[in-house]
C-alpha cells in the first residue's frame, strides 16, 4: 500500500523533538534537552500533528498524555531510529570496525557489575559507546520489551516472558547488618533468628525483593516489621544507619563488606543463589553491536567467572567481614 503523501513530509528532527517531549512530558523541559526555545518545540509538534492528521497529546491536570496516534508515532519513531542505528553499525562493519552504541538496561543491584563487563568488551571494540539505564527489575524488563534497550542485565528472568537469556555469573544474596549489631558476631544463625529484627526491603517491582519474599515464604520466615526503601543505595545506607537488616546481592556490596561498613551474617540457609543473565527479546534481530556484545559474553565465560571471583570480598578484608558462607 502506498504511503499517504502528508507522511512524506515527516522529518527526523521533528521525530527527535517529539521523542524529547514524550520523555520529558513537558514542552519546556524538552526545549532544554534539545537546546531550542519552547515556541520552537510547540511549532514542531503542531507540524507533526498536521502531518499525522490527529492530536498527539492530551493535556490533563497540567500533565501531558500521549493520544493513541501519539503512541503509534512514538513507536514508529523509535523503530526508525533503531533501524538507522543498525545501518550505521553495519556500514562500519563493512569498513572493518565495529562502531555504534549499545543500549544496555541494568537491574539496579547489578549496576556495579555492568561497567566491568562492558569495559572488557570495549577493550576489543574501542569505538563502541554505551547508553546504560539503571532501574528495578520491572522497569528494565518493560524497557527491554518496548525496544528501548538492546539487551538487559538482570536476574530472575520470567519464565512466561518471550525472552532468551544467557546466565553469566552467580548472584549470591546474603543477609547483612551494621557492625556492632546483636547478630553480627553470632554464627550458625537461621532465617528465623533474623525475624526478631526489622527487615529493609526494596519497592514492589524489585527482582531482589520478589526473590527474597518467595524464599522467605518457602522457609516460613516471617518478618513482622518491614520497612520499604525505594532504591538500592538508600537501602544499603539504611542498613549502615542501623534501621534494620537487609538481604542484598553480595557483589553489589563487596566494597562495604571489605571496608567493614556492613557485616555479612552467618545464616545457614543463605546465600540465596540466582544468576545474573544477559537477556534479549526472543526473535528480535539484534544490532551488530548488541550481537557482538552477547557473542563476546558467550565466548568469554572463563574471563567473566574470573571477574566474579575478583569482585567477591576477600575473607578477612576488613573488620566484621566473614568468609563467604557457601
């Protein structure tokens, strides 16, 4: 079917401005992002609406919401930019150099692992750039399925999702407390011993929270006092402040354990073991850069395992640090 003639007037600049407005949900903030005036942004959106033949936004309670036509245009714009990015990478490959950007979504508790993995990859492909987005499990998964990321680094991949995944590293979740806590010097603890103290948990949507809730339920360890902390960094800081205990990925807190600002508790039923995985949407062709990244990780398992060992805190590295209770 031939394209309607008005759509031929679409420009990539208009689509870039439109995407900025979608992201910012504000004409003025989009103007700052694009280094334009607010009237210039408004004009670009009006011109797009004339081309599309329908409003792109509704303005309710001082907030912008995409219309159905706006949602369709936004997805089309993302697809176009992704295809152009892929073309740019393919042309670079023909010139003998891998070039482009890797869009990598990372579960927040893996944000300390991701730079090391990318650094290893970039040592072989120095012309590849990284756009890294950190969020909780639910947000990273949503961005991946919306084609806003090429691949994602997460654990606990949903079995009912249309995803392919490659396990990379062991993700050991351990119980931690501040130094001097009543349980810090005790050995042979059970999960039920911990339930007398407050448990600091992440927000709903966190993969670590869901895994721990399922495991605690399985072990019949009920924490009557739970405090919800909406970000990994805040959760870690709350433990250091003495607000309670937490169940955290060991690799994500390795510097705290080594420095002695957190203490890993000796709990018989821990660590809870999962795997960090690189995840992609099943059947979706990857860009040359993303495919090279996945292939690199697949072919460098021994190097990645060595990295995982290097990231683990050494026994006795600081006050209160215990050998891994494996």
